[in-house]
């Protein structure tokens, strides 16, 4: 059995069931109906599910992940110390905006594993940047008063030492 | 992560009014009434929802007048009550439209109106139309315009993800950051500050770093248990007696950390506390003056009772930084008239209220010091020759002296409680654990005393002075650590699995099984007298514990070791324990009945356990497995003599030894191999100490070195003693060392360290 996913632009993606099962929303659509209405919506190949908030480019990227994880369990929970597999890190990349799109779509589509990976991706982009660098990267305006800034600098002054630990 | 719905809940606020929000969306999916996200949620950057492409349904929208259109197109700066998406909200802040307006004003009238026309018709379009228009414009663009677009896009597409996503996701992102970046993230803006100072984040950070080395960043932070400050008058003895810090082998967890804030610290500095649990200090339940003021104070007290974890982390980080940078304050305690030979300190005793240091010296005294003031509290006299070894706990002090005796003292009042005689030469080392006391002597033997019954037996095997002993509960913490009734009938006071390391001037370290009273392993490698050993139990998963090969495989050395330990077996009949007259003869002990070499009982000395290689065919066979429950008196010596090797649970034991061959060696206890050799001292090493974070050594070259054990790298060299450094003790934030010149030095790496005696040598920062 396969399921057709329709992106925001109307592009159709034909995916096999194990791949689609990675997407929580799709799973809910397929089995949720079974549960609530007493019959399965997806009985044949004609089933299409519209994912109205996901653009084609992001959807195709997400499906790559789903395809990769169709037979194995992704890292879903736990310890922030856990290392993601190399494939995952290469997949998520370093493009902040793309990661944000993926994160948003993963949230919308209920894909916990991908959600975590996207969070990790963002963290990796932020890693090693100083406050000014983060502001530049994300277009954030610093809203501290001068006094607060001085206090904060005193309080967090160690981070300079962090930069060059022997 | 159950945050899928959270986004949709906030998404509605982000619907942007710069375009009329499409209503009554038609989504072609027979969505069941499941709680899946709303199809109408707007997404990142104001992406309008999907409109059915094949049914060309026009979305009903109110037609604004041309004037209004222009207004909207040019001035989207949110009038109150208007909803804007994140992007347009920010644009309003930055005054982008004003700039645009200015450039427009420079144009002639007709051009201005035509441009305004384009903008307004774009603005009035539905999202699907907008897409179409944009695509059309994009195809019309030349490279220069595209490059303008891409430049502009890079700027305007930036977005603060933490305003976009709910806190749970933001915290998840932050949980992946290291402490440095987290600290920097706190300086971005107010919202980031709130998130990055989250107590849970910093608690996790503490858990990853305190008392262990973080696997990611390599930093480990000292535990720094603060002494409970009990309110005066209250009987503040904790129910659990504190362990002497220098002998604690069990892991401390950060839950033991005392985060209460005492009046000594200014509460105004602690603006935040996220743990809501009431503190014992909170006066809420206590009878006190009632009134609005005291209620307010109660509230304030409640708010300030615990320190934020970030504070806890940073305090320790500063101490660790001091260690790494070699920034310390040194104080000297003078009093001994001859060389100091041994010392121990305890900071977490329930009583007295100050940290205690006890030192023993060639001047035949042991002295008790108050480490806070540097004052000598008591001098213990009684030994007729030098005190070479000591250990104390909250109740007793045991000293070993060159006058051949050991003495048990009540160090609180200075009384000698008992004298243990038995060694025929001076006692140079001792260690006790519970009721078991081991002492090593110039007479080349180790005696193991039962402190309760006073019985004693002797371990023979070394061919020269025994300089150091270390007791090891090899079964401690493992599940099969159950006292066996049959064993306890005969040897009531030594638990199964109790082992003893001894190091000698003959250059060998031996491991003894205290139940069998036999040497079960030898560690060859040092080419000089071994002066000091220290057993360290590492957590599973730490650097060394998963390595299947020694980290620094010195193959020649390993081969030599292998050879020697196999080859020398038969020549060393002294491995056999000859039961002494007057000591307990183990019931049914093989050596009371069978001569070695008897068929069926391999002579003990021949079967020095050598570890089979992992690919050895018998390695995994059940026959090789050591018996899970330790039977002290079964005859399967073969099984017993092999230490638990495979399927090890619990901490990994490593042994650190310092020798007069100028090196320090780190041993894999189970494999009997040297994992690492630390070079650096230019003369012999008299003493070593180590904890999970670092290793320190004291040498005849008058220096102390601080090492990174995992890398075998010397971090700092402490210079200052005028004579050979003979003994050393390592604490969370200090080193205490004693020297041949009679001085005791305290090297403090604490955050606000001050010299203990202003009269003694002042602060020195390296």
C-alpha cells in the first residue's frame, strides 16, 4: 500500500506505507479514521493526504529522512548528551533557515525524531557564537538596558575564558 | 517531544494582516476528527494556507478602496489591534517602510502611482496569486536583480526561532548547547536570557560535569560539598555519618549538593530560584512574629532558599579553571620539627565544625590541625620513633611508626587507646576499612588486623620493605555482594571479595585476596622502589573503561611482563601463605592439606593468572567464567584466582603507582597491565593521589605535579617546598603536601582563596 502526500503547492508524492508511517499526522489520518469511524480511509492507492503547510521542497527533504528511517527507530528521546548518527548531522546541515523550516514542518507533521534532530541542528549552528554573532545570524535586536548589559557581562564574564580553555 | 500542538496554538497569533487572511479553507482531505494540527495554522514567515488548485475557488475578501490599498501596501506598520506576522512586526520596528517611502517620494508623480499600483494589486492578491505574480516577476529578472533579491533575502529571512517556537522547543535546542554557548546565549536578549538561564538546563549541565568528566567537552568539575551550616543551638548532626573524604570510593551525586543559601551569602544576589520546594530555613511554618512584614520576609526567604544551578555550575567552573590555569594560593603550616611523612585531611566530618588535618612526622609526633585557621589543635605523643603512616575517620586515628607498633588514638582528646604489636620492624604504611586494618612493614610483610577481635594474619611475598597498602572491596556495589553464612562462620570480618594491594621496594605491586590470604596477581613494570599506590574506581563509560587495549600499548613492556609473570612462577614459593602460629588457619584451606604440585591442584605459584586474549577459543566458554558468587573455601582455585573479567558491572578499578624510578604508572587492575606511564619528575616519586578529575604526585625533586590522567599530561608543577615532598593529599579544591623540611603546604584552588595564615608566605599566583 502506498499513500499520496500532497504538498502546499499541490505536488504529489507517492510514498510507501513504512515511510509514511514515520509522519505522525499521516499515521493518524490513516489509522485514526479506522479507529474513529470504524473503517480505514486508506484502503487503496488512491488515498491522498494534503499537507497544507508544507512546501514541496521541505516535504521532499523530510521524506528523505523518513525513507532513511523507514526500517529503524530514530533517536527519539533522552539525554542531550546523546550523539546523533553522522548521517543525521549531514542531513540536517548548517543552513539555519532550512533547519527552521524542517523544524516547523516536523512539529506540524508530528515527527518527534526529526524534531529533535532539527533542534540539535539549530544548537550546532549556534555553537561557539558570541551574543553579537547570534544576533547577526538571527536578526535579533538586543533589548537590554545598558545597566543590565554591564551586570550581565560581569555575571557571565567567564565565557571569554571558555573560548580559550587550555 | 509532545510539542506538536503547541505550535498551532501560537500560530494563530502570527496570522498576518498585511494580506487579508483567507477564510474557509478548503482542504481536500477527509481528515478524521482527530486532534491533528489545524489545517488553517499559518506557518513560518506568513505562509498562507493551501488553496485548492483545481477548483478555482476565489476567496471572499473585502475589497479595500484604492486609497486603503495604498495605505496597506506602503504602511503596514501595525495599527493597534492589527495582527502582524513575525516578519512584518519586525519590519515595523526597523522602519523599513519609511525608507521605501522616501525613495518613492523622489520619483515623478506618474511613476510613483504606477509603482504604487503594482504594490497594491500584489498586496490585495490572495496567497496563491501572490505566488504566481512573484514567479512571473522572477522570470523577468536579470542576474543583477536576482543578486539584489538574494542579498535582500539573506537579510530579511533571518528570524529568531525562539519567538517563533514554544519554550519547550527552545529549551530543547538550548539543551544541546555547551555551557559556554549557553552562557553567551543568555546575553542575546531578554527572552533568550530567560530561556538560557533555565534551572533545569543548568541542572542537567551540572549532572554532566560534576564529579565526572564530560564525554563531549572533557571538562569535569569538582564536587565541592559545602559543609552544612546548622543554625546555632540546633542539633545538626546528619543522620548519615560523613565519610572521610580521602577514602571515599563511592560516587557522590549532585543531589547531595547543598544548595541552600545561608545568611553569609547575600540574598540580593540570588534573584531567582526555580525550585519551589520549601526549605528548612523558610520561616513559613515556624512560630514567629506575624504581620504583613514577616509574611513578606517569608516570601523573600522562600524565594531565595536555593541557589540556581547555574550559580552552582559557575562556582565549580571557576575552581576548575583555577586548576587548569594553575592559579592557587599557598599557605604553610609550621610546627613539626622534622620531616613530615604522612598526612590526611577531612572536610566533611560532622564534628568538629572545621576541616581537620592530621600529620605524622619524623619528630615522633602526630599533630591535629584546624585547616580553617591553620592552628595546631593537638600534638599526639607516644611513639618512640618516626610516624610513617596514619589514617583517621570520625572516631579514631591509627598511626604506624618505625618503633614497630601501630597505635589507635582518640584524636579528639589525644588519648592513645590501643597499641598493636606484631611487626618485627618499623611500620611504614597502613590502611583501614571498617574493621580491617592492613599494615606494611620494613620486615617485608603485610599484616591484616581485625580491629574488633584483635586477630591478625600475615601476608608474605614481598622481598623488601612494603611501602604502601590499599584495600579494595572488589565486590562492593555488585549485586552478588552477599555475605555467605558459611564463610562468615570461619572468617567473620572479611567480606568476600576484599582484596589488598601492596607495593614494595622490590618494585612489584601485589594484589592479595584477603579471604584466601594469597597473592593473586602481580604488577611488574616499575624499575625502582614503588612508594605509593592509589586505587581509583572509574565510572563505566569513562575514557578508559571501554578501551579493550591499553591506551598506550607498550608492546615490549607487555611482552616482558607476560614473560616474567609466566616464567617466574615456580621460583617464587613465597607466594604461598604459610599460616603462622597464632593466626587463624582457614578451615579446609587447600594449603593446610595438600602440598602444592599435587595432581588436581595446580601449584598456586605456577598459575599466575595471565589473561587470555579475547580471541582465545576458551574465552567465552562457560568454564572460563569466574564463579559468580564468591566461595571462599571451595577448591576451585583456578576460578577464584581469576578476577572478574568479563561482563563486568560497576566501576572500573585502576591503580596508580608512584615509584622512585621517577615515573607514575596507571594500571589496569583486571588485566594486570600498565595502561600508561607518566614521565616528568626528575627524581623519585614519593606519593600519589588521585580523584576522578586529576592526579597529583609528590616527588623528591621538591615539586608537586598535577596531571591529566587520561592524557598523561602534566598540567601544572607546584614549586615551593624546600625539601623532598613526601606525602600528598588531594581535595576538590586543594592539595595538601608535607615535606622533608617539616613544612606542610596547602595549595588552594578555591574561588576566593585566601592564605590561611597571613603570617606565613603570602599569595602566589602562577
